[in-house]
């Protein structure tokens, strides 16, 4: 580049509004979206792997017996 040339950079608009991190509520980053850091992403993954996010199911044993499962 010559001395008089100026670098042209394109301004890139984000595709969506940045949401806060679901763990700590700080602004999320592109690299770790929707989290703000690798730490928060790993905390969330740990909860998934431990089963903390499991949906509770109410067992209705009388219906299971009627269906022949027992």
C-alpha cells in the first residue's frame, strides 16, 4: 500500500441483538454465544451432564399396569 492509501474496513452489523449470558448476565460474545466466556459455557454443560436440567415426569403406575408394561 502506498502512504496515501487508507485501509477500508467494512462495518459489519450483528445479525441479532446481543443477549446477556444465561449464567452471569454479562453481555455474550460471538465466540461463546450465547455465553460470555468459556467458563460459563462449561458450567452450563456440566449441569446438562449431571442431569440438573432434566424435566420431571410424574409416573402414573396405575396407567402403566393397564398398558401391560408391568
